[in-house]
């Protein structure tokens, strides 16, 4: 009886180990495509916005470094098979670039408002193109003192 229990235990352990190994093989065989140039740029833009928001919350005197990468917004290669409207996307992209510039030109007392305008430009574009990030964008706004 005791030998049967030990044998069943060994079989169960080996079976679980084999199952785990099989799951590892399945997950490592997936074809993971590298993010597009535009997707990477959007991540940079989101990280910049997060940094600005954190700085505003701390009352920092300076903004984080100007995100020079936004110059490539209108020419960055989008994700394969993603439709980017050739009329509206450049309009939204140019607006975003203008909002970044306005943020850096804004007086310190006006930065929160300029930052929210920047976030709104993200929301305006993502309402039309790639709405997936909208939940995150809505969390980016800062409360304004009235």
C-alpha cells in the first residue's frame, strides 16, 4: 500500500512537471513582433506626460527635458495593418506637437492648464485612431485650481 502511494506521488509530480514544461514551450514559441516606431514613440510620449504630471504634483520648478522624439511623430512608421488616416492623423499630430511646445513656453502658474491641453490632444487623436489607450489617457489629467 505504501509503495503504491509513493508510486502515485512520483507519477503526479512527474506529470505536473511535464505539464509545466509543455506550457513553457507553448509560451516561448509565440511569434512576438517588435513594436512599431510609432508605438515606441507613443510610449515615450506617455512616459513624458507621466513625468510632467509627477513634477506638477511635486511643485517642481522645471519641466522634464523637452521630448525631442516628438519631431518624428508625423513620420514614424505605424504598426503593420493599422489604418492611420492620412488627413486627420497629421492634424492631430501637429496639434500635439504644438501643445508640447506651448507647455514648455507656459508660465509656471499656467503649466497645469497647458499640460491638460496636451493630454486632451492625446485623447482627441485616440478617439479617432487606436482607442485602446483612452482609459490610461483619462487618468493623465491633473486637477486644476480654480
